[in-house]
């Protein structure tokens, strides 16, 4: 398994024989990504799906299968895309890679703001680790997670909730995502809390800077 971070919550994952892009949003640099087998969207917010670059992404990846939470899937179908809706507990496969839906609803931002659908994804392949991308939710509790793509900073979470999420999922490794809403100088505060208290120092935080890749085993 190989992960390339394109910034914020956008990751490109090579697993089994598939190359899959997650959450191509406004804060992410995925413009040169081509040859994808699939594109997965956890929810409709623009920092996870950039409407202004949607057509260019489609043109660069004409053979990619699309998967998205139910509300986003409906929206994309209206734009002429053939999209499979993801759901909690349901699985799909792409070139030997397995994907399982986790959760159904975006984290609460404020009681006045309607919660939209959000389906996280656990990705795996034979003999490869299990990686969990939760989108914008801290409610999913999949088992045996090796790598957790952790939303580090968000207007819908507090650091105590982030730490509680890590402790509940109990991953072996954490890869920070969803961090473009934090100043670079402040980012280390959040990382330090995750390292120190996520599993009482027992979880490894793996930084994958934007534009760089890491092999996951």
C-alpha cells in the first residue's frame, strides 16, 4: 500500500492493483492526477469535493469509477456521472482492493446547521494493512485499523474529541489530514496532543507532507 497526500483530506491510495483518490477538495492539489481506477467522496462539502475542478478531474480520469455518500452521489448523477452510493456496512471492490463504508452522518457543526450524509471508508487488500478515512466524522469504530487518516483540525471538533476518537479506534498509526484550516505555526499543538494522549503515547504519528508519498506496511 502506498499513500500520496495531496493536501487537506485528499489522499491517493495504491492498494492491491487499484489507484484510488479520496476527497478531491478545494484545499487540495490534485490537478495533475491521472490514470485513476476510482474516485471516492465521503461527503459534499467543497473542501472534500471541489465543484470548480470536477470536470477537469473527470476528463483526466475518464475510466475511473465514482463512489460517494448517498447525497453526493445523487448530486453527481444530476451532473451526468455514473456514481455508486456508499453506505455503512456495505462493501465494494476495485481491482482487488476492498472498501467498506463506515458511518452515515457528518459531525455536528452546530445545532442550527443541518447534518449531511458522510460515509467513511476502510480500504484494504490481501496481505496489506487496513486504512480508515473517516471523512468529517468521529463516530465510526471499525475494528483492526492499522492506519487512521485523522481529521486534525476542524470547525466541528475539539481536540478532546479528536483524542477520544483515536483512543476509541485504537489504530497502530495515525496520518494527519484535514489540517488546512489551521495555521502552520499552530499545527504542532494539535499533533502534540494526539501523540501524547491519543493512546497515552502508544500511537505512531506519520506525517506525509503535501505532494509526498509513503509506503504503508
